[in-house]
C-alpha cells in the first residue's frame, strides 16, 4: 500500500470517526458547524426576506401629494381625468392642460400640495413628473379601450382602490429592471390575494383564461 | 472549540439554505430575465397624444403630400397622404426618412460668418446687416448686375421671391440648377414657344417609349411614377426602355433596348425619319406644324438613315424600324426623355428629338398623351419697384445660359464676374460636373451668401450662411413639376416649431429687403412670408389652407399647339463624350441615393446595396467582357480627362460592353459621418461640356480607362 493510499484510508477512517455519534472528542467540531450553519441560515434567510426587498427597490416620493379621494368626490368618477381619447388611445396620467379644466394658477383649496402644483407647474407651464405606479414596459402593448369598452371592466379590477387614497405612497422602482414595484406586487414572493395586487403577464393570463378560455397569444400584447 | 473545515461547510450550507428558502433566487431570476429584455440603455420614446400634421415633402421634385404622425407634438413618423392627388398615399424611402433631416448632424443651427476660413456663429440681425451692407455697396457702385443667384428651381413663391429680389435689385443673373423640369420647359419653349412646359400622362398611356428615363428610379415625381408603372402592368400597356444598362426600370419593362450612351438623340431622329417616310404621323396635328417641317424631314432622311443610325446606336436597323412603327401605331403612345432622374447633364437636341416623336404621333394634349401645358401661373407677384440703378442693371445681358456656364465663366475669367452670389437650396459645389472647378470658381467670388439648412460642400465654400428651416418647419407653396401631367399646388406647413434658430427663406429675404430699404423695401412690402404667400395665391389660398392642396389643372390642356421645327431642322450637333479612351463612363441614378441637395439621409444610405458602396469603397459597374482579366470586387483606378478615382469592380452582365457606370450622389466631403466620406463623387470625373445654343451642360458621360490599382 502506498503512502498516499495509507493517508487516504487513514483520512477516510478519520472522517468516519468524526461523524460517528457519541464520540465526545469530536462533538465540539460538529457543534460549531451546526452553530455556523444556523447563524448563516438565519442571516441569509432574514436578509432575503427583510433586507433584500429594501436593497432591490429604490424609493421615490411623488413631486407632491395627490388626494385621489378628494378628486373623485369633486369630479364624480375616474374618467374625468383618465379618459379614452377619440382615437381610442388612453390619456393615462392627465397633462397639466387637463388639470386646468378646473384649476387655475390660483389654488382652489388650502393644501400645501395644491400650492406647489399651482406655483411650480401651472404658473411655469410644466408637466408634473409623476411616477407611474402601473407603468408597463415598452415591449407591452396594452389597450385600455379593449378592456374598458369591449370587456366592460372596472378600473378597480386592475388598479385597486387607488381612487379612495388620500395621499400618494412612495413609488418603488426595481433597481435592476427599472419596473415599478406594483408590477411584481408588494409581496416579495409574488403571492397575491386580489387581482390588483400585481400586474405581471401571468396576472393578465389568469384573467384571460378565466374570461375567454385562453391565455392569449404572444403577439396580442408583444407587437 | 476549534474553527475548522466543517465550520465553514456549515456556514456555506447555512447561507445556501437560508437564501434558498428566501425569495432572493426566484426574484432575481425573474428580474434578470426582464432586464435582458429591456436593456436600460435602449431609448424608449415617451407615450402621449397622437396627432397628425399635414404637409408636402420638398426633398425632391416629386412633391408628395405627407402626414406627419406626432406624439404630444413630437413628430415621430412620416406617411404618404391618402388624398393627395400626386402620390395618393404613397411615400418613398427618402420621404419616410424625412424626420432625420430635422436632427441631421449637418444642420446649420444659427447664422454663420466665415472669418479666416472658420465659421463663427452670429445673430440673425448681424447676418442680415452684414449682407445688406455688402449689397448696399454694390448698388452704390452702380453694379447691381454683379449680384447673381442660384436656386434649385424657379417654380413656387420662394424661388419667385428670389427672382423678385433680383429684379428689384437690378440683376438679370438668376440661374437655376439643371432639373428635369428645366429641361422640359426648355424643350417646350424650343418647340412650342415660350411659356410652355411638358407633362406626361403615364397613368393612361398605352405605349411608353422611354429613352433612359428611370421611371422607378426617381424620374419625375417618383411615387406617382411607381404607381403609374404598377398601373401600366395591370392594364397591359407596353413599356420599352432604351438605355445602355439593365436598370431596375429596364428590368420591369416589356422590352429593354440597349443603346450606346449619348446616341439617344440620333435614334430619336432616325425614328422621326421613319414616321415621316412611312406617313405614320398625324395629319391633323401636323396642320399646326411650323418652321420647316419639310426641311426637318429632308434633313433626317439625309443625315439619319436607319442603317447609319443602327451602327451609331448599336441597335439593329430592323429593331429601330419595328420599334418606331409599333410606337406610331399605338393608340396612346408617349416618348419620355430624361435619363435616370432626368436632372443630369443631357442635351436639348436629345429632349427635342424625343419630344418630336410625340408631336408626330399627334398624341398631344389628349388622354394618355404628352401635355404641352402653360408654365404654372398661379402666383400673382406685384411688379417689383425699381429705381434707375436697378433698371440699368436689369437691362444688362445675362451672364450665362445656365448655372454650369456661369461657374465655368467665373472660373475661366481673370476679371471678377460676380461680386456677390446668393445660393438657395442647391449644392453646385457638389452636383455640377467638375466640382473642383466649381469650388475654385466660388473662391473667386468675393462674397457668397448661402440660404441653406445643411452644412454641405457649397455651404463650406460660402462666406455667410443663413440657416433655413426645413420643409417640416415652415410654410411654402409646392407646385407639382418634373413631367407630372396636371398641376397640383400643395402647402408645406410647419408640423413642428423650428428645432434650431432657423427661418423661412421668404422671411429672411423680406428681412433683408427691408434692411436695404428704399425701392427694395417697397418691393417687399409684406410683414412676413406667410402674409406674402397668402397675397400671392389669392385664387387658391382657400383650397390650400382648407385641404392642404389645390388642383389647378387636371387632364389634357385645351387649345391647339403649334410645333416649330426650326431648332431641329438645323441639325444641332450631338455632343460627344470628352476623351479618347475605350470605355464610356456614365453616372447611374439609384433611387436609394439622393444626387442633389439635400444629400441622402443616414437611413437611405443604410439601404444602398453593397454592390454600390461597401464601407467606404465605391463600385463601378462593368460588363465582365470588358474587364480584361480584372477580378470582380478588385480595386481599379478609373481615369478620365477630368481626374481619377480608386474604386472596386462590380461585374454586371446587364451593362453594355464598353460602358462603365457609377452611382451619383456619393462621395460627399462635408462633416457627416453617416453620409459623407463614402465612395466617390462621379461628377469629379466628368468635365462640363456646354451645348452651343442652350448654354446647358450636355456632358452625359466621359471616356474613361481602368487599370488595376
């Protein structure tokens, strides 16, 4: 038997001995390994759940606070501001010009937010650089008209109860993809309870399958 | 306790296990795949409200109506306008790439003044004052005729304003570049008297005999011609193409008749002889013949016998006869002159001889025929106000018959011929034959003012540059031209605010005239160009402003046409290519390459075949039989009396042996990495040959030799 074989055999025997239960001489090594395992596990597990989402998303405050509830109360519905244009395209976030249907450069109320809007945007004829929570990437073609008009869907089905909010929550942007956090959903595992909890392709497919019997074809949205 | 290998193993396993049952893996996998589908450096155009702006493309004489798609006011796409009577919804590659001209790297962004060979930005006020000061001195010296002007065309209110300016100033020296329209007008004037031009009803003709006209390669109004060619195939009209090369047009024709370059006039003369000899001309139309039909007949029978012409042209006598008879016997025959795009150097003799074929058939001013129509007269310019100095100046003899002749004269003369030159929408330092000579002539002109949107070769040779808004940024009336049968006037309108500190050329001229004051100010008594335009087109302004165009004439013009044979009866000589080498080099018009101003867009250049230009190397087409052992793709030097160039060979069995061809519109030398520095400018290999009588450049080609480089 060569020296190497001797060593190997010896080594493997050592390993067997170390792994054997009830050998008090080796208990500390194993115990330390377990402690290290548990420590690393806990750190990584907790980081993955708690720290990772914080690192993955950057937070941005909206230019000023917007009270959806107040505006819905004043205008009566969502369509007053978020409407379909004559050619069927969707207006999305209203331009300052649309706001001027009601507003002037003199604030109508007394909130600080409206004062910012009047002074910084109306008076200076600038567009408000809103962060759009529901913004889909450029590779997705989405027709609001097909969903609102043809399918008769309600805004809430996809956008949730944003119309009832009285303040603008911070916009969270995925540092890697540049997507809004609302697309994946707030739950880091992607678990959702309501249809508006996330806006990924699978969410579209779930509803399409349910309503039309088919998930849809690639080119319907990716043109 | 000892930290050993197993501790680290525990640490690693713990970390892996911890991560594995945290969302990190799943989420990062998803995000990574999304990241690769949406590269963050790929620009994403912002979304917004879609609107359309209506205008007319002025990139070529085609004058197509366009719709510009805009997102929140930002133009993003050019489409053909469905209802526009010229292009009926179609658009060519240059038109759809038109937005690139807005942001072209060569755009002149602000007025410029040359100082010790370098351009310095100045304000509009400074630039106008500078030019007005120079013009003031010319008038003080009582030499207003030493102001000359070169514009791309003389049609429409903007060239009209330049003409108005020149007359009010007191100079007869307004020249236009050679265009298909200028050739047709000169032909019509020679045969039918002044005030006429020609149009061709290709949509309805049943036999089109084209003498090299690139019907699908940019001749006339390109999109209208594409449509006419498609329509021809559907209704079964015959189309014969006579040219030395199997061009795309020849390939779509019913018959391609190869001909020795430069002998088209002789062929047309011989065909006229056959028609007269065989009594195949229209006696009714012949009643309007004037000025020596008999002399013409005797001359063609004597000088252009078919056998002799067969030897000159390389077409068999039988073919010449058969083609002439088939043409004469067709119900609605049209003979089309103008090689390639029709705007290059050719001869008046050739145009006149070809059009005489139309006159002999009598298919003039009839559906499916050739229209002898009045030159557009929809503009009501007031008489310019002239003082004594201006009257004396305007009465002087015009310096030359064409821009090419003017440049040649300046180049050859020791004494100063022109003190100040205006250039508008033209690039003579590139597109005239022998541009080196043109540039040398420009250096001899003390003061060159260029009204241009782009820093091209001529702009670089200018002293003051007044930056002009592009067709997407300004108003202008745009009349149809270049052989289009009817007369449609379109209104180019600003679809976007000027991107840079540019102005409409009309506004620049009005500003200049007002700064000069006196009779010049009186002659330009408009507050701005838009008001001026409105007052110049009182009859059609309503149509222009409502629908964006006005149809001034449609269908065959009324009235009898007289035809004067005096010019051809004298048998003007056929211009021979210069040099005595074996090969004949001819320029080729390629639809994908713009050959005049403005230069091609980057998009258009990207579409050019790599058998025309590959990287920076230019190809010359040659028949393998003529190649004498040289290899396809190999480098050669083409030498002509005007110069030489290193190019690569492109073997093409579709070009006649003995003929070589190079595409026009390449080899620009200005600072634009997308368009310039690619290939050779074929004009550099050809010297101008002024046709006696017409004053026009007739150097359609040149003798050349090739040798291995």
